[in-house]
């Protein structure tokens, strides 16, 4: 899957997310439980508007407001924390449109040998939702008729901010989503906070301490597969010949 977060799990129902994230108003349509969320699919997000915390729905894969083609979102599913303040695709959203993306866990692929990759399901040790640092954007079609209603043609999208993997999770993968603890949620969602240095300090405070993981079936490699068995543990993989015991 490369150096990115490319799949995650979203099974907590929206009313549960409203309670967990202390949301003031739910605006998101209900999505089915998904054990293999892939780019371009709709996802829940928590964002702020007029000092209220909202549960909304975005499409995963950020389309900047200036984009000529919304297909650019297929390439913008992640934003690197190290460069998010400077990248043209992300810098406006980084300053003004930040969100939390709830997840019940995510997948990363551990490389064994030259060709073999083993998927692992990574989740909170207590089974609680995780809060990924996210950015969002609102894009509108360019060729709408003059009499189109004000709410026509809008596409709201998001991306997940990633960072270097913490010391514990580095044995699996070099990158991970930025997971924000609750004390940082208000600051991250505060649209009046636009100082890049201050925002970067929030990202730097993320931790992998609540995370645990186990290997899962390679069925997760196929986005069409979506059922509870995807997160069930499977036996630890045998190491490649000559590698010695598997350290995971």
C-alpha cells in the first residue's frame, strides 16, 4: 500500500460517534458498517461551524477548491504532516478546514522479504474509536447553469494526515495516520487557529500508545470484501527463509 493510510474500518454507528465526540448536531446520513473503507468512498467526519461541533459526511480523497478535475482526489487521500503547510493542495485546508475522521482501526501492510506483504489490523487497545487528523475541502462544478440553486454541484471531500510511525508501530510500517487524543480536538477544529507552527505542534503531539495490532486475512487486499472476518486475527506469518523469528 506504500507509505500511506489506504484502508480503515468504520463500524461505530453515527449516534455513537455523536456521543463519543460530543457532537452538537448530526448532519451526516447513516452509512453502513464498513470493515474495508477505501479511497473515494463516503466517510464520517467531525468538523466545526459557528462554534458548534458537527458530524458530517465527506468523500475520502481531497479535491482542492481550485481543481479543474475532481479526479485529483484519487491521489490526495493522505497529506504528509511534514509538508502539509506548504503543499498547494493542502495548505489552505490546513489553515481553515480541519476535521477529525473517526475510525475503529486501520490496516497497514508489513513487508516480509522482497515480495510478500502481510496485512495487520491496528486499533485502540480498549476498542474505542480513533480520531485521525483530517483536512476537508468544498469543490463546486464549473459548468452549472446560471439558474442552478446555491447548493447544487458541491462536492465535499477530505484527506487523512499521516506522519512517521511511532517507535512501537514502526516494526509494521514506516508511516501511520496522525491520531489525536481528546485534549487536542478543540484546538485542531478551531478555525481561528491558523498559525502553521501551532498546528504542527498539535500534529507532533500525536501518539501510538493506545494501539495494538494483529495479522489479518489477505482478503482485505480487495476493496470489495467487506465483512467482520476481515478484522479477525489469523496466525502470525512465517518469516521468509533466512530472516529468523518473526519479530511482530
